[in-house]
């Protein structure tokens, strides 16, 4: 243990490195903004509650995509399969034409459901709280579906697959 007690003096690089040892899945959070699809890659996503069915995510405050994705109040969380690494990278970029060549269909709430995703959750945004340099977003799951395949995994700054 380094003896660092936390707070403003904590080394951000070390903080990122240590937390990078926690493997997570990746999602693309999508929505409609002025009738056009919008989306972003999000690694900070988790199940929050079974009753009511809630999920949570933490998009960065500096994201230029999050205001567009969330503008309608309805989103779709697309859980990525191991074949979607290139898509995860594209949606993580600022200003990219993210939906170029991407197959999608509208969920009942209009938010894009991406073809090839391992699963999707159609949601309504419930609450958004400030949390440091991110937003903590809770969303109510309205509908969901899963397919077969393996997840795309994010670990120590890189992408990988899953082997049982």
C-alpha cells in the first residue's frame, strides 16, 4: 500500500493504473438527438436494482456525445460482443461519424439498437448526479434482450475477449 490517503493530492496516473486492473465489459449508449442517432462508448456501466429494474453508468462530463445521447431522455444500452472492438473504438472518439456503416434499428423508444450486440437494454433516464469529473446516471430498464456470443472486455487500457 502506498500510504496515499486520497483526495486532491492523489496521483491520477496511479489511480487509473490501479483501477485498470478491474476488468469490465463495454457498452455503447445510444439515443436520438434532433432525429439523428448519437452514441458513445462507456466502460463504467452496471446493474443497480432488480426492483425496479435500474442500471447505472458514468459518462464523462467532458463528453460531447453524452448531451446528445441523453437529450430525449430515452437511451439504448448496447452490450458489445467480442467482434465489436472497432465499433467501440469509433464510438469512443470525439467528432467521428460514428454511425457510418453501422447497422441499427430503432428500439421502441427510438434509440438505436446496434446489430451484432451481445444484448441491449431500452431505458428511460431517471436521474443524473454530479460525481467528480463524471455524471452518475441511473436509468429504468423498459425492455431488454440477449443473444449468444462472447463479450468484449476492457482491461488495463486494452480490449480483449473472454475465455471460460
